[in-house]
C-alpha cells in the first residue's frame, strides 16, 4: 500500500524540546518538594495526563500534585521559549518540503495543547505545511492508546495504513503501531529498547532519512 500521508509527533520529534521538558519538570517538581529525575520525565514522554498522573503518583505518592506541578512546568517552559525560542530538529525542513512537493498529506499528532502547538509551529514558520493538527484533548484516550493517530488519519481522509507515523518516544511508538500506521522512530533522548525495536517499521537517525523510507515503500508498491 502506498504512503499518502505523514503524521508527526511534535516534542522531541520536530522540536528540540524534550531536553526542556526534562529540565522544567524537574525544576517545577523541586518547587513542590519532589526530587524528580531525568528517568522519571523520560517515563512520561508523550503520555496523556490520565496515564502520566497515576504513574508519577505511583513513584512519589498520592500527595504528588500533578496538575499544579504540570502547570508550573508549562509556565517555566513557556517563559523560556518566549525568551530564547525553540530549535527545529535536524532534517525537518527537508522532509516538509519533500512532503509538499510530492503532494502527500500532513498532520500533527501531539499531547501538547492546541494553542501551544500552533504557537510553536508558527514560531518556526512551519505551521502552513500541516493540513491538520490533532491534540490529545481532541480524542477520548491519549497516547499510548491509538486514538490520536486514528483521528489524524481520519481527518486526512486516509486509513492509518496509508500513513507514516513519526515518533521519538516508546509511548508514542505504541500509539502509532496500535493505530496501524507505518511507524518510524526518530530517537531523541533515548534509543529504542528491545521491545520498541521489535514493533517499529524503521529507525531513522534524523528526519531527512524519512524521505528515503517513504520513497522505498512507494517504489515497492508500484
């Protein structure tokens, strides 16, 4: 089956924000008296709040005020980005131009809120490349459940099997694979573990390598 659409995760995939998420989750938690570490933040990458909250309470106890700490993390991170901006990941511009030139459809599927998603993409002058933006708040179940990828494909008028899904985290990979997308992992802070490596279609070192993956799939489908 030919690839007709590409669905992008955002944080850590298009934007170099995972390092900021790690920094500001730990800083926000510290303000509330919790010693959150990098591995704790990595464990909730791409997780919807309904899954992330109980996971963190399982680590730090029921007193962990997830909503307040998350709100503080968002405030700190927004202040930082407002002051210093946000960086694109390597190969993003090349891949977006290729997608546009080939007439492929394009969507975002992110746990980030809609207003912040549009703000970040606008700051980088890439918002115009996307036909659709689907956020966790728009579906019943967030990542690692497949809803967001199923919805993104539906809004592109495609089947998930016709879409390449691009993810940098194990939780995001699970969501895309469960939806039936052709899932490519572009690692950011961590490489795929053994279980993740078994379920992805391919791993790419950066986003520009996705171009050849799409070409290869479509050439084989001819």
